[in-house]
C-alpha cells in the first residue's frame, strides 16, 4: 500500500503544462521524427516543430518558443553534439539554457561522456520506449538543473541534487 501512495505522490507534468510546451524535434530520419511527434501528441504537446539538419535546428531555435529540444546524433557537417555546443555557447540565456534530450544509438562510455561534455541535459539510447522518453521529459521539466559556465564547459550542472541542499565542499564554493 505504501508503494501506491509513493507513486501517487510523485511529481508529474500536468496536462496543461504539456499543452503549453514548445518542443523542437531534431531528427534526420522521418520515421523516428514521426514516432517522437506521436509520443508528444499523446502527452498533449501541441507546439512541436521539426528540423532534419543541424542548420535547420539552429534556425528554428532562433525563432524562439522552444522549451525543450529532442536531438538526434545527426549526420555531418553539423552533427547533434555540435548543435548542442552551439546552443550552450549562445549569448541568449533563453536559448543557452533550453533542456536537450539527446537520442543516440551510441552506448559506449566515451560517447556518453562526449554528450555530457557537450552540454546535453539527458541522454536516451535507441531503441527506447515511450515511457523512457516521457521519464526524461518529466525529469528535465520537474527537476531542472542550473547551467554552469566555465572556460572548459557550458551545460547543466552535473550534480543531481534531488531536492537536497547544495553542499559547499570546495574552497571556491565557500567564497
């Protein structure tokens, strides 16, 4: 019984919030783009834009009204991680802080580290279920992470706090 109560107490995104969400799907495969759009539609997301290349993605992002990006690996010349880096290093705060769910076929540790270092918010490996995508969406919407900016890295804070207070262990954090 306690387990059921915990499930009911868990924070989820409201239908109204989904209906107000602006999502950009960046996917070069038409079949996968349709699948992603279908899952979003099932959640009640009404404002969905699509891009099939990195260049088109950056153009769509500049137009605004994007609260979440679902990004594929993409093919060169402007691959998915290059687009993420361009988002994170953009001068406009609204654009540089947008959550990015990176959808990839690459499961190697080095690929995941490269995605993290590029500034993705969440990673989702293909193949995936609708529930796995929904879980990633709810994570970025319900537990947003601050964007960290440094000479070597710009992206979401890597430390997941899960509602806990920030521990200031480093000397630089204490000042």
